C-alpha cells in the first residue's frame, strides 16, 4: 500500500488498484487529493506492467463531491488563479483504461470523476448526481458537458437544475454507467472486470479508448479517419499477429504489449 493518507494503492497482476481514502468526509475531493491522484494515475500509465487502472471509493461513498471548505470563501480571481481544474485535464489524458468501482454517493465532483473513467461498475446502492445548484454554483469539472453527452439534454437539465440524485438503475437506463451489480459484490465484480480487460492486448486497449473518446469531440468523418489509422497501426504490433494466430489455432493468445 502507498503511504499517502488520502489515497491507497496496490498492484494485482496487470491491474493497478487505487482507492480514495478520506472516510470522514465521504471521500470529498480537495486540491491535494486531486493532484496526488493525477500523479499516481500518470505513474501507472507509464508503467508497462500495468494494463488497467481500477479506481474505487468505499461502500458508503465513491466521492460525495468537492471539498467545499476549499472553496467557500474564494473569489472569482482566487478560483482562476488556483487553476482549479488543471488536475482533471491530467486525468483526462490517461491512456490506459480506467475502471470505476462506484458505491454509495457519487455527487458533484464525484460524479465528474466517475465520468472521467472508462468502464463504470456501479453498486445497486449508488446515488449519482450534480447537486452544485443547491449551494449556489454549478458543475465545473465537466458535469454539464459529459453528463449531457451521456444522458442527453433533457435528463441533464433535470439533474443539474433540480439537483436530484439518480439511482443506479436510472443511471444505467440513461447510459451514464456501464453495469449495475449487487451491493455486496460491487468491489469484487469491478476487480473481475478490470482483470478481464487487462487480459486483452494493451496497445489495442489504448487505441480503442482513444477512438471512443474521440467520438465525443470530433465530427463523424474525422472520428472515422482517426479510427482507421488507429486500426491500421495495430498491424505493426506483435500482439496483432499473436491474437490472430491464436484465433486460427483455437488457443488463448498471450499478449505482451508489443
């Protein structure tokens, strides 16, 4: 385990496991945690032994929002000077798949951090929302943008303007999370899914993640052009040769990330 009090980390084969660890404040996201989280994720992104990152909270709370004490007395210029969201941009640039193990509260910045992940495994007890409107502000780390792309304008308006929470089943119905699992299995299922993904070819995983994320920001024609290039690039990898040979030989492939 790491010695950072607000983050715990370990490796399990090709999976890096990171846990948010501020239980007294339901894993509220302060600037120090976000900076250290971005650094830790970047380190795992550069580690060739790691293929997938699992990001988890506790059963009670994934993250119940930003740490309001960090911002309560700040002015506009204070917020601009501290560059509040720089660490979020660093997390956005992580190339390896990030699996979120979400249980309990995923609110405000917690919901936004969840939406920065790639596969979201959600406990049945999850409560998800962007309630910033209740304290006189609005989402600022992508909550209005990623949420709208995930669930559509009408539902995003409802969630953001009313501050209401979605249940796990509602979040799945609206396409905000990937899977909903029983509360007693939320973490184990996320670990299992992370390992299943880590068994795939690492370069293919990175290229596929990039291409899917491009779909949110590029036109269809530009996205298709980049998708084809990323597809062609894989034919210069050893893993492509191994994967197709294993398919024809009816055996499991052994991927090396080359």
